[in-house]
């Protein structure tokens, strides 16, 4: 399986910032040891590909560093030219991984899952929406199939919900913490709210029901799996109580159901803010290992 990395494109952050920039290199190093995975550097998407999804004014302001204080606060990251370069490569990792999935059955972005980015703004560490840009690019390349976005990050994917709201060919399902960011949400096609402290057993029951509902909305020609590591009990922002073993079973069940139905799967890592961050990277690497054996 091909996996696409963008971690060498670093950008400056203030000391003690919560964005877990170190996890991406840690994850890549672990994934490079997997026998069934080839790690490649992600190419950047173009500005035209970004503008196909995002409002031209948001793209202009991000490109040239024109964000005001409110926009910067909403994004949660300080603007820099290096941040923009990284964002283009991060979205490019998902586009490349989706193309690989369509060719091989599975592909992975060692990042991505920027599901809070909306049409007119970035939010929650998400500059541009990688899944939406990828779907639009694939459509222009001739891909016409139905798409599933299965979002297992602990935070509801408000950006995905907004950007695909008027698209009947994309089904967005989000399984997330009920009392977590974002606090003003955009409804997905299917939203599953989980109480604080949800453990492995309760989570896997909810996942099984979610997969049944998403299957009824199919069939699908491509699925995006946002495999956030932040439902982990040791995550600083998660509020759920899954173990690493429970998260591995989550991925095994979700990937197995999709691949068992013949659906190509593009895996993105989405969130993960564990303490220690090496634990998050290990969870992400196990997700990639499971995807690789399914391809």
C-alpha cells in the first residue's frame, strides 16, 4: 500500500502550542518499518484545486497572510509562508492516497482529515478541507462514483458536513464526542453523539450501528476513513475512554466492512493529541498497518 507523508514541511509554532506537529514524523518513522507499506512524499495540490472548494477570498487571505485576529484565532495556528506550503502538501497527501486507493484498494495519507475547514474559513487547525478538495479534483478527472466519508475523529466534522451538504453523491457520517468541539455544529448526513467516558465496548456497538446505516446509503465507489487517534483515553482533547486495543478493533471493523464490500478506502489520520504523543503515533501507525493488510 502507498502512504503519503508531508511531515518534512515544518512551520513555526509558539512554545507549548497544542498542535502535535511532532506526531507526523513519529508516525512516518513507524510506518516506514511496515513491510506492506511504501512511504512517498506527498505532492502539493494547486491553488486552482483549492479554489474549486474554498471561497476565493479565504484562499487569497491564506495565501498572502491577510488573516485578521479573529480568523487566526479560529484557525488556531499562526500564519506563515511555511504553514501555507505545508497545507498544500497535506491536502495533496489525501489526493494522492485517494488515487492510490482507487488503483490498489487502499491508500493512506499520513496526516489529513482536516474536517473543520469550511468554505469561507479555516478552523480548528484545519486550513483547507482535504477530503472536499480531493473529491472535487477526482470529479474533474472523471471519477463519478458515490463517496462515503466515515469520520471517526472524536470531534464532529462540521467542515465536511457543510461542504458536502448539497452533494447527494457524498454521504457524511461522523461518530464523535457529544460534549466536544465544535460547539456550533453543521449537521452531517449521520451524526452519532457519544457521552464522555465512552469505553471500547460502547464505542464498538455504536460503530456497528453506524456501519449498518452507512451501508444502507450505499453502494460506494470510494470511502474516506478519518481515523482519529483522539478517542484514546490518554488524549488531551478527547474525553472518551478507548484503549489502544479498542482503537485497533475500531479500525479493523471499519476497514474490514468497507473492503469486504469491495469499497476502496483512503485512510487519513485526523486528530490525536495524546500524552505522550508517541502513543498517538503508535495508534496511527497501527491504523496504517491494518489498512495495508486489507489492500
